[in-house]
C-alpha cells in the first residue's frame, strides 16, 4: 500500500476523520456504491434495442432486465443471515470481482432465458457487496456520522443511475450491444480494485459474533414494528421507481416523443438533481426526523406522476426529475433509519431491508409490466401512485 492510500484506509470508513477526511470518506463510499450497482439500471437505457434484438414484448424484456432484483433479494437475505460469519472486506471484494463474469457473458447471451439467468447472477453478486458494505458502514460509523455515510452510499447509487445509463446508451449506440456489457465488466473489476486498496488493513469488525442466532435475530427484526414498516417502505420505493424508469423508456421512443437511442441516454440527466439532493438526506432526517423527511420525499415523487402523462417532453422530464428526487431521498432516509434502529445484528437487518427493497423491484416489474402491456402507460403510472401512498402510510410507524 502506498502512502497515498494511507489517509483513505484510516479515515474513509471510520468516524475519526476531520473535515477533509470526511469528504474523502464520502467520495470513496459513493464511488464504491457507484461501481457496485452501476450494472443494475444501466441496461434500462437500451431496453428498446434489447427488445428488438430478442424479438419480445416490452413486459418480457423489462422483466428479464430487472430479474437482477430477484438475485439481489435472495443474496440480501442470504448475506444478511450469514453476515456475522462473513469477513466484510473479503465478501465485498469477491462480490465485485465475480460480478464481472455474468456481466461479460451477457454480451453473448443467445436467448432471453439465458439473459435472464445472467441478470439474476449479476444481482446475486451486486447484493452481496451492497449488503456487506451497508453492514460495514453501520458498524464503523458513529450514530452521528451514520446518516451522512449512508446518504453518501445512496448518492453513489443515484449517480450510477445517471452515469450508467449514459454510458450504456453511448457505448451501445457507437459500438453495439455486446461492447456495452464488456465495458461494464471492466467497471466491475475497477470496483474490486477500489475495495482492495481502500478497505485493506482496516481494524477488525466488532460484534462479529452476536449472541442471538441469525434466525432469532431475523424474527426479532420482523417483530419490531418500526423495522417492519421500514422494510415495507423499501419494497414500495423500488416498486414505484422500477415502474416509472423501466417503462417510460418505451413511452419516450414512441410517438409523439420519438427519441433515438443516444437521446434516450441523455434523458437520464434527470438524475443529476438527485445526486445533489440525496447527499442532504442524512442531515435533513437528523434535523426534521425520519417521518417528515420520508413523507416530504414521497410527496415530491407523487407530484411528478401527473407530469409523466403529458405529451410534451419537457413535462415528462420534469416528472422524471421529481420522481427521482423523491424516491432516492426516501430510500436514503429509510436505509439510514434501518442502520440506526437495528441496534443488534445490523448485517441481518440491512440484508432483510435490501431483500424487501429488491423484491419490490421484481414485483413492480411483473405487475406494472402487465398493466403497461394490457392497459397502457396511464395504468402503470396509477399503480406507482398506489405504491407511493402505501409507503406514506407505513411511514407512520417509523417512530424514534
């Protein structure tokens, strides 16, 4: 390890840094998140092209692309269950290194079934790294710093939505679909290298062997009304997000909007405001409280839904901005709440939250895809509105 990495290994994942160290820590946490989940939604930018390539319906292709959420839900539960026995650094490093394999194989997937299986495999690897990193942050950060650390991680997630889609659209448009997946496999390996150099020689995790068994801990978390509500909120958030940002791609390429592939990628600059606002989620939740923060975020997302139905590109883009800001802000607040409310077995709590979150994405793809194919975009947007309303109702139980 060179001297340049010394401040990273000492300050990035601990709560002992001064202001410059905190900024560096946030940067590395966000970059780790970016490289962990950049594959998750980047493929949505090329959904219309993939639909034509495999000759299937939008709902079928949307389900295949979002099958990664199934892998993430399963891995979230498994990793959370065995979290006390998994070395954080090794688990994160292996998850990102192995992620490059199914990503590269997607370039030559012969049919939709193989494509779907590879997306599930991607989800397994992504969630393993994701869940272990969340648990790691919960263990390493003080209660004071936890909100900012989780917000930085979710901000990296938001940035992956923007930059990942831009990269995917640009590479596919200029070099073809296959090179798109090769490029993202290289990003996965870059993420493994980042983890290798930033989490090396970190002090051993404390409380790696909790007194309660994983089963007992999981049951205890589900009995906690606050955590149960947070799990449900996570489900609803990705349900809504998937519904908008998967199927809006087909709306954008059809008349009257009729965007091309590169234009479709540029549309996702709508996530840029979310990159900025999500960083504030931890501070806002600390000042106003978790419930007002999530209610406000869900209200912002709800305001964007009517705009999504307009026949004008400007209105649709404004709606996408509002939905993006609202859902990511709510997710950051809910994630931080779980990390603080689960005083014991945080790895299991984080894994359970992620499992519910990504199950919401899978269910959202299936249900809203059917609505989109059968009844159109208006019905899909209405389903998203129901999910946001349910999340707002569940937020009542997020008491300190």
